[in-house]
């Protein structure tokens, strides 16, 4: 499975950005897709995840501001980021896995920078 992330860039506080991650390979290897982020000196943290059935989970810091969705027909997951804050600045990574005990795949990171 290969994950190709796109989007990101620079936004002002209160602005919006959209990230997309396209997965190649078996859809059974991408039952769960997620976005994580990592700031310098910080641990990688969950931003949002979504199952093939559409169940979502969000990190506390982004609830109500970010929305994750997926198009299973093209095996793509999208993260819509609204009301951005400077603390959202990080490298964002796409992750996919078939489930517990199955291989985990990571995409290349994409930088999101929010100016104050």
C-alpha cells in the first residue's frame, strides 16, 4: 500500500485548509485511515481517524473544527481543517491499516503552517 498525501501549506489564524490522502493497493489494507500530526519536539498525535464503515474519531484539540471523510470508491481520505490556530502548525501524516495486528502504512508528511 502506498499513501500519497497532498494539500497543506500556509494559512492564517481562522482560515481553512484541506488535506487529501490517496491510497493504492488493497482496500482491505485500509480499513482504518487516519491523520496524525507532529510538531518539533513533540510526539506524533492522532488528529482524526475513519473506518471503512464511516466511524470517526477525533483528537480533543480538533473536535468541532476538523472533519475527516473518505471516498471508498477511490480509497481517498480527506481532512477538512477549519478555524485553524497557530497550534495546528505541524507536519501532518496519513496512516492506513487493515486493523489490529495488520501492517501499518504511512504517507509522506505534509507541512501545515498557521500564522498568527
